[in-house]
C-alpha cells in the first residue's frame, strides 16, 4: 500500500493540531506546520514531522514545501489549508491594512501553497486538497466582515478550482465548521484591539458585548464541538472515492445552510442579526 502523506498548515493548536493527531493515529504520514519556532519545536517533540511554514511569507511557503517533498521523494497525497484567524470589527471600522492582513493569511497564502502543490499532484495523477472555511463562508454575521469576506472569497475560488480540476484525479473540498473549541477567540481579541479604535467608533456600545464574548472563558456559543469534529470531516473527505464539495460541521452550520436556501433574504437577515 502506498504511503499516505499530508501537509497541514496552522497546527500550533485547535483544528490543525487535532487533525494532525487524528490522521497520524490513522496511519497517515503527517507533516504538521506552524508559523512560530516554539510551536514547530512542540510539534516535533510530539512526534510529528514538523515544518516551519508562515503562510504570509512566500519564501517560507516555498521552503516548507521543498522540505516536505524532499522527505517524500517528490509526492504528496493531500494538503489541508487550515491556517487562519478572525479579524473582528464593524466593516466601516476596518482599516485597509487589517483587511489586507486578513486576506493574506486566510486566502492568499493558502492559494499560493495550493498553486505550488498542484503540479506535484498533476504529475502523480491524484491528490486531495482541503480548505478550512466556515459557516461564515456562506452566512455573513455582524462584526466579522473581514473574516466573512475572506471565507466567501475562499469558497468562490475553491468552487472554481474544483470545476477546473475535473477529470484530473485531484479533488477539492471545503470544510465549513461552526463554533469549535480552539484559541480562535483569543487570537481574534488581539487583532480586534490592534486594529479597531473601539472608543472612537459609533459601534462602541455594541463592541462591549463583543469584547465580553471574546474574553469569555469556555464556550461562547451553543453547540460548540471539539476540534476533533473537524478531523472527522477531513477523514471523510480524504477517504471518499468521490469526496463532497462541502463538509458542514456543527449544528449551526447545518441549520444556516438550510435557512439560507429556504428563507427570503430579509427573513434570513433577521435571524443572522440576532445570532451575532
């Protein structure tokens, strides 16, 4: 049986770490990557083939993939583009730099890595490429405009890529989680404070609720699942003979998917407005 190899980005914690652990237990050869050297060291100590990969840095992307391909003899079964973060803030309060940074990490880096992986998969005649999207990739909510936009864009590009790869043996799937246990809120809080002038905003009163949500210990939303739930979806996408275009994870994602298809936009806006 041929060795199954996968490169996963953003493995310092949360979804990336849980997926790396789960697939390694399943017998995959996992190349677990992270941006910070300390996290790479932690992954190596945990028994992973750890790689430093900063998706904001083209040189880092190229170097990391070269390292992986040298280790595998030039092949790669799968790629999971997981690295990302959320930039909170009302759309009118987001500076251009914050929007640019959100897209660099959540979309542009993943796309550059994918472009570099595709010739490898074309040469071997098969491959699986997974993208970690979100319920916010199809159902926008307030105070999350930058993140909404990056995931909507990801979904559009992935749908296009899936069509363009038809017949190549390479399959593209989106994973769409809702609330998942991770350091997502901690990281989002840091970005919120760094890029949004809360006191000067017309939304400053509403922001207090968002700050409380981001600072809250434990689950901040109903139906939160452990990060291993995303690993379960990744398993399905990697094992299926004909993988689905989308794998929806958590109750909120599944509910909003159906509501978006059934409700008039005005009604859906009311539901999403309350959910935020």
